[in-house]
C-alpha cells in the first residue's frame, strides 16, 4: 500500500482483526456481484469504499423510476441507463481505486463459470431462484465462497455458503438448504413490495461478510443463516448442515 491507501483505509488497518495484512488481501481480491439493484447497490458501494481491488458487476436491467425508492446506487438523472453503468458511476464517485468491470448480460452457467475463474468471493444479489442456483453451482465448481442475501416485504436473510475444505470439512451449499428441484413460488418485490431500508441492511451485511472473508477476519456466517423480521425487529440465526446427497455439492454428485 502507498501512503494514500494507508490513509484511506486507516480505520480498517486500526482493527486488530484486519490490520495491514487483511486490508492488503482486500485490495488484492476480486469480488463478483450478481445484481445491481436493491441488494447490489449497498454491496457495490461498500465493496468499493472498502477497497476491493477488482469488482465485477453483472446485471442486464436498466434503471427505472420504481427502483429509486430503495436502490441507492441509482439517481433520477440515470433513469434508463444500464444498472451496472449507473452503479459504476456511484462507486467511482466514492473510490476510483477499484477496477470495476460491468457485464450487462443475463447470467447463465457458462458466463458465471467464466467470471468466477479467478474470483475471491461471489455475492448473490439477484431476485430469482434459477439464477441463485446457477451462481451456487458455479461457486461449488470453482471453490468460491458465496454470500447470499434476500429481502421481501419486511423479511430478510443472509447466508454464507462455503464448500471449500476446512477444519470441519466443507460446509453446505445453497442447494443443501433450497433443493434445486423443489417447487418454489417466485416472490418478487415488484408484486409483494419491500420496505426500503431492509435491502440496505441485508446488502450491508452481505458486504460485511464478504470483507470478513477477504480479510480473514472473525467468524463468517458459513453454516448459518441469519433471519431478520424487520416489522417486529426479531433477528435470529439458524444452523445449517451439509446434505451428503445434495445434487450440487454432495458426495455422490
């Protein structure tokens, strides 16, 4: 790090859990963010402010007036622009250090496998079941930890799915919790609504978990799912177990 970087990231460096070595790992890292909307906005802004060296944003949508209630990376002047381009502008206004790559395409298995080939962490900020499973499968294949978030109405959840070998063996993947062949009713905020600050809370927690993983700080949410009922402000954590029969990460796949 040069003197300017030491000054910019000094509040991280002062933390015993991060320090200079941890911040350098953040600067050297590559984060892939799938989705540049409600969750992707705080994720992208905080990863940029924290100095993640390379950030790849993937989203094929454009900014709409209905997004502005909660998607804080976008502003009225950028309605109609691609969300990835709008988010990149906001990120660069905070920190021009990170190299931001934008991918204005709908994510499929082939694209995700390519993007994750040298990724340090992936963050799922998408809003549909099929895309979530495609990203999870790519993360398992590439050995990349996945930070997943979801929010609808007043309810949100955050989880870390890390199938890399560890002291307790590989952890569960997203498909261990939500089997890909299960019948799931798609629920989107365009139909059900979502309270604006909730996506900021969930996205910020995703960014926090990603930075912890990159810096090697503390205990991640791997093997756990954090649940938030914001209407009653009830926060709890449930433990997750790896499914040995999981079609994505199981022993017999």
